[in-house]
C-alpha cells in the first residue's frame, strides 16, 4: 500500500502565499507522478497540477503562473507553492500518487483565503 499525506494548509489573507507538502510512503514504485487537486464546498474535485516522474509539469489554467509544483530534496516529497492566493482558492487540497500499479489519494489539507 501507498500512503499519501498532505500538510501545510491554513488560513491566509488574499494575496498571500502557502506551501503545501505531499509526502508519499509505503510500497511506492520507482517511477510515479504526483498530482494536486482541490475541492471547494459544493463543487466537484478539480485538477490543479501534475509533476511527472521525468520532471515535466502541467498546470490548470486557473492556477498557471500562481502555483508551482516541484519535488523536494527527497523524491517522496512534492510541494505546491501557492502565491497570490484568492478567496476562490479556498478548498480542501488533495495530493494524488499516480503509478502504473494504481493511484492513491491523501486525506487533504484545508486552505482558507480571507478577503
């Protein structure tokens, strides 16, 4: 099994920044991708960004230029740097481990942006 744990959420004012962490552990494959998603109250979970094992990144238009996904010094930790946060960014943020043997989700971390 693969465990995924998000952290770093909190309350921030509009225009502020937060850095979320995603740590994977357990029976991970040597190659895997990481995706970040979010779900606001009453809305469906939406895709934000993806970091491929080869280092390539992709972003949803809503966060492009404001959010950055990158890997830490150890492969099993991936970050989502979020700048210029807006009230509409308020949501629970989830990390997803993506591999050829299946995917695993974390339980999420709450991000609240006040106006």
